[in-house]
């Protein structure tokens, strides 16, 4: 809570992240998860999806495993369409390449606000002047993620509109990499 504004929370069921965000993702707002490749962004979103799926109306827009819900022209348009469904989802998790035009981003922010749905979207923090980046001013919080082995550090010191800025460590189960080396036949 900041400036006396109360915001309904959608818990991620990851205790450390929920504490960091002041009780969960802010309903009616976009939260940005950003980090370099291979830092655990997708693993974190999938972990949230598994933990939340039984208790909340949830949709995931995932570039690697297909899309849940109706299939439209682009993953980004799917995310916008999900926010207009009845009953409305409580949480939409978005893991896609490219976050759309400024107009599409604003549409997603407006739909999140109008629907009361919490939206968590992944972005890669490339060049600061890259127009494809998600602007921080459109987000309730920016969660930066870094990784050391199976532990990720989540940092909201850049922006956390409805909670206190801070950091926390979370241990995640990362998929095992399978060796592609051929074994010698003895």
C-alpha cells in the first residue's frame, strides 16, 4: 500500500515473492519480470502457474508450449483477448518474444485495469532505448531476476508502487539438461 491506496492482491503462492510484492501481484495492474536469458524467468512463471492453477482462474500465454485459451493472430492479442473473457481470469502470465507496439501495450494495461486482473509479463532488459522494451511507468512493479545455480534473486528496488522495495532469494527447480554426447560402446 502506497499513498493510502489499497490494492487487491493475487498471491503467487511463492511466499518470498508475495512478501516482496506486499501480498502478491497487484490486481488490475501489470507487473514486469525482467532479466537476462537463462536467469529463471520462464521457470518462475511456470512455478507460479503450477501453484496457482488449482485455486485461481489462470491463463498462460507461453511462446514455448502453445497458448491456453482461444488462439488469435498473435500471442499478445491472445493476452488482450483473455482479459475480456467471462468469467474473467484473476491472473494472466505472459511469456512471449516481443511485447507488441506501444498501442498494444497500452491496450493490455487498460484491459488489466478494467478487468481487475493481475498480469505478470516477462521482458528482457536489452538496450535502454529499445522501443520493444516494456516501459516501467506502465507497471505496478518491476521484478528484476538474477540467477546463481538453483537460486534466483528477485529485486523490486527499481519500482514497487504498492509495496516496499527489497530483494529476496528463491530456490527453484530448474529442468535438468540432457547431455547430447554419444556414449562410447564398450
